[in-house]
C-alpha cells in the first residue's frame, strides 16, 4: 500500500514538473515568441559582403547574380499560430465579416506608433486625443476601433535590416505586436548606406525593403510576381541629377515643403506578393499586396497593372488586390530635358493640340491654351484619377487603368466589384463600396506636407473579386485621424480598410 502511494506521488510529481516545463514559455509568451523569431526568421540569403559586391554590376549567371534573384523571388513566410494558440486571442473572431487593412507605412519609420494603433488603441487614443478638438475625438476613437479589428493587413514600404529604421524587421515587429502570422517579399536591395559610406553595423545590415501581408489566420502559401521594369533604379539613381531636376527639387521644397533631395540606389524592382490565407472554416482567400512604379509614365504603370492581372486571371477563389498603385496621372522620375521632350513627343494629345493651335494666327494663344489645359485637367482629376478623359485638351492619363479594371474578367467568369451601393458614408459611385468617396472624387490617401490645395492624391486602393455572394466588399474607409493626430504624422500615406461579408 505504501509502495503504491509512493508510486502515485512520483507519477504526479512527474506530471506537474512536465506541465511546468511546457507552460512556462507561455507564461512569458511575448518573450518566448520574440526569442523564437530571432532564431528562426532567416529572411535574407545575402551576406554583407554580397551587399557590398552588389554596389557593382553583378555578372550574369554568377553565384552573386543567382543569390540576388533568389532573394527577389522568394516569399518568406512565418506562421506563428502554434505559438499564439494560448495567447488569449480568439482566432475564429465572432464577426460576420472579414476586415482587411492596407497601409503604405513609409519604411516603418514610426513602427512603435503603428504597433500601438493596431494592438493598443486605448494607449494611442489617450496619448494623442488632446491634439484634436473635442468634437473630433470620438472620430479618432472610432478609427482606432475600426483598424484594430483588422484580420489581414497589407503593407507597402516595409524595411528589414535598415539603419534608418534601427535595423528592425518591421513586418515582424508588427506581426508580433498582434500575435499574427506574416509573409514578406523583397522589392529592393537598398545600397545607399554602403555607396555613400554612411555609418552602419555590418552584422545587422540586411538592406531589404518590400511588401508584406500580416494575417490573423495561417498563410498556406505565397508567391511573388516581378512586374515589368520601367525605371532602372540603380543606373538612374547613381548618376548625377540634371539642372532641371535640381530646380524641381528646390521648387518642391519651397511650394510644398517636400524634401526630395535623396537618391535611392537600389537593386530590384516593383513586385506583387500573393498569399493564400486559410480562414477558420478552411476556406482560402487570396490577398495580393503590390506597389506600382511612380517613376514612369502612366501608360507604363498601366502595363504593370495589365501584366499583374493577366497573372491573376486564372484564380478561382475570392481575391483582394490591395496596394499603392501610384495613380497620380504623373511621372515622378528625375526631370531632364530629354525626359520632357520624350514626354511631349509620345503624348498624342499634346501633339494633336499643338497641330490644332498652330493654325491660330494670334501670338501667345498656344501657350495660354496649353497652360489652361494642364490646369483644368488637374482640377477635373483632383483626388479622382477615375475622372473622364477628354481627348486632346483635357486628357486623363490614368483613365485606361480603370477602364481595364471594369472590363477585366477572370477565367471563372467573376469580375472585380466596382459597385458603390455599400459605401461607408452614403456617397455612391464607382468603387465606393471598397474605397471611400467624397463629394468630389475619393478621400485622398496621400498629400504633401503643405498640399496648397492641389497636391492631394488617391494612390492606395482595394479591388475585390467576390465569389458569388460571398466576400462582397462594403464599408471602405480612409482613416486620416489616426495618421495625422501623431506629431509629424505616422506615414505620408493614410491607412485604408474594407470589410468582406462572409
């Protein structure tokens, strides 16, 4: 009898000790997750010496060339669900909709604020509410409530291992704050710090910059689509800028308080990150995070969009396409005399307008008409790149982009939902269900520090393909207060959200 009791005590002692060993990490789960990630998040195949060598042109088919291609074409997936099952977060989330957010976070300079917005709304609200009038503090509270419920977050301009963001893995920082999973895709290998001999820590420098998707639910698979290259980032950025570009930069600083003096010497180019995410009912939804080129003419940007959709055409499940599409109607590449001449020669509207004006004998009329045409077209397209294009005199260079979107058909017969009958604020019209409209155009997602009335843009978009009656978009919103209540603003872009019915 005594022997039996002794054996029972030993058994239960063993069981308790085993449980303590198993559960201790979860009692300190945040530290446990963090330490685990430090061991497992191998997110680059390039060494520091490789990065130094990339400041010179890599030899095609050399080992360095293949390593560069591997880095640019590998999606790095980190599913942490097995670590967060005891974290207290309900992975099934008792809502009858799926909420997605998108944010171009400007490298992640203010990642601490971003993490607080997403994971500790009360702290953020109490920290910055006094920067608003009392009448708008409730609106800030609502915006924080809305974005903190996001299930999936698409991010552009995400740094990993960059000195300007303290060598942090920005995607990982945000994912850990939420106990979410994430996938990262390298868009560029940043070389400025090496080329210009800035003070850096070689042991921590990875030089990565790209797109990411953060998800409450498991990321089952991911792939990268490299988009057609229409701006040679390394070659164009390393060369000396023209006098015309210097004048443009001085003008931007004086008129809009924008500092565009820094070069961005890089390897790589624009891409799209495609992730298949498994919902609690085992249904798969495909989320695409992309960032189209701003340093090219709108027709080239359209070709990137066309190429991307052609690669998504065969998807038979619901698709959410999110990103910064840079629908500015302009080209932000460095100015030069050659570029300005090419822009006019290849623009049929400009050439036709000059031919028509050439028959007018009154001196000065062509110049006045050209200036008026430019001004009126910008006024019509103010915050609305979907505005009608009036050939010759009031052309809209982005209109073809949206016409293509409206006409696009997936191979299963489904289309993007471009409706405006489920808008967040009662404003109807094209894409109002997935993107917030205003009385004139859309709620802008980007503006200069001093916009001077005209420098507002709708650059960030959600385009949603439902599946039958499921995953239809509604409640599209642009969240401006959470961005601008922060001193100096969190990012130069506003975050946007959209809901999909389940």
